[in-house]
């Protein structure tokens, strides 16, 4: 779920974009048009059911409500009280959410500082990234979805589903602290969208395989003296994690310091050692399990005559280079909306699949980088690379690859070595959902 810019630099390590044709699809706003044809057996008045008040789920509800469709969103929590988590996203989110992105932002980022083995490099951004508080984003999306007519129902835990009358019938358990026993209710929907996270109950019920996840751990800390509040710091420490450490300022006084690892307990210990060495003191901790994109997850399954869809983390719509999934999850929601409303046609899903596959290729080329590799990366950071990384964001992977490789060809052999290496497996039994 983190959207971290610095791994743009990582996109320069694969040679696939130079030796294989890459189709570049730039994101653009798409006006959803409801098809005049309705699937056989589906009643036009039946609502679209969405399970999970995640950011992707609420954005999906908003898209359908804007298009004039009836929407029922079911959330197991008794009230909208999302967990706090600091996120960073590119300015592409402004094109997706408009004013809602600004309402959710707590800071703007105009540059990055990269550190490894005593070396440092800076990357100024032409278009600032946004630092977003996840709980605020979810509340903003919920308000906007409801203002367009979406119905949000809390205290409804998904239990099961089955095909019925050309649609989907769900069984939902009514939960609440005052209830002496569990009551169940049925909800018939023309289609169901699972937006209930990496361990999606909707996905399991419809027959999708379980996803692999990795742990994200971060601590809220006070910013070091003299650190600009519009600059993110990134440390590459391959002995601790194949990803990186980050410090994202969310205000002038404090920020989120964290990392992604492959083992939950070890990741927490690494963060604590990192904080102790650099004299950070945790004000609070945040954590999550992030799905790992290993291959494209088909977003639709037929259940009898009805259809079930997945969006966001439930479909592993996460850039595996940085494990950021906000923008890609929203793109998945837009794609599913297109597919349902436009008679099965969704250019956005095709473009998203190409983007996620390219990020997977990049991750494979860098996943086994050693300290010497990161040292070379920082040493080779020339003015052309800085300009390219500051101009083109990580949500345009093909453009980043081309520009970085063009400005620093010496990175190509590093990417080739990674691509020829065996893809590393996660520790057995540790990180499967």
C-alpha cells in the first residue's frame, strides 16, 4: 500500500524495455457510459454489491453511484473507523480523485534523498507527491460516495455467496456488541465486487487462490533537526530488507519511518535496530500485510450465472517494486467499473496489467541487489538520471525505464544479472496469507 517515489531509480535496472517492444499507455480520465444492454437475467434495478470499505472499495462505490447505479457497500466494522497509516502517492492521484485527493493530503513532497553505505544522492521533483493519511482518505471517499447515493451498511460481515437469478446472492452476518447471537441476512446483487483486502473472504468464496503477503512496519517519529518537511529520505540496507527504509514527513514536526520485509518478527527487529542506531524514538507504530503481485489475478469469476469481481489488495493490484497500491488499486476499480458498465470492455484493465507486469520484471532484476550494487547506483546518479526521475513518476514505468537506461547505460548489466538470477522464494510458512 505505500506509494514511494525513490524506487523510480530502480526502474533503470532491466533491459527488457530496450530489447522488447513496450506499449506505453498513459492514464487518462475515462467517462463511464452505461451500456444499454443488460446481462441476461439481471434486473436493472438490482444494486451492485461491494464488500469492504477500503479505499478501493469506496472508490468503486463512488464510480458506480456517479454513473447512476444503485450501490450497496457492506463493511464488517460497526462504524467507519479505519486504521491510521501514512501513505505517499504520485500526483497521478489528483487526476483520479480531483478535489478528494487534496482533502486527504497532509503534506507535499518536492524531493528525495537517497542513502547507502555513506553515499547520498538527491532527486528534485517537478510535480510534488502527496502524503496522505489513509483514514482521512477513506472518510473523504465515504462522504463523496454517499453524497452520490451509495448506501453504506456497517456491521455486516461477509459469510458466503452463490449464484441466483442471473446475479449473486450474498449471506451477511449482522455483527454488534449488543447482539446475543449472530443473525444472517441475504442480499441479492446484479454483481459483487470484493474489496476486502489481501485476505479477501469474497475471493475465497468465489474460488480465487490465496495471495502471498509481506509485512509493512512503520513508526511515527519526530523529524531530525534540520530535515526539510518536503523531502523524503530513503536508505538501502540489503542486509535488512530487499526493499528499503523510508522516512516520510507528514508535518514539520514528525514523519513515518518504516520498511517492508519478508518476515514479520525480523522486520520489526530491524526497524527497532535502525531507530536505535539513528536515535529515533517511536511515538506510535503502524503495520499491515501487503499482497505481493506475482502474476495477473483475473478480476472476474463466474458463479453460476452471476459475476464476482476483485479490486485493490484483494486482486494484488500492487506495484511490486515499492509495494504501493493506492493508485493501482484505484485504477483497478476504474477498470472493473468500465467492464461492468460498458459491456465487458475495459481499456484500463489492459493497461494496468501491462504496468504491473513491468513492475514485477523490475523487482526481479533488483531483488537480490547487494550493498555494492546500491553503492554503484548512487555513484552513477548523473544529472540526466536526476532530471528523468524528477520528471517521470513511478506510475509510468515504461517511460522511467527508457529515460533512466538512456541516461545511464551502465545500469543495464546490473539489471541483466538480476533477470538471469533465480527468482527468490519467500520463507516457507512465513508469509502466505
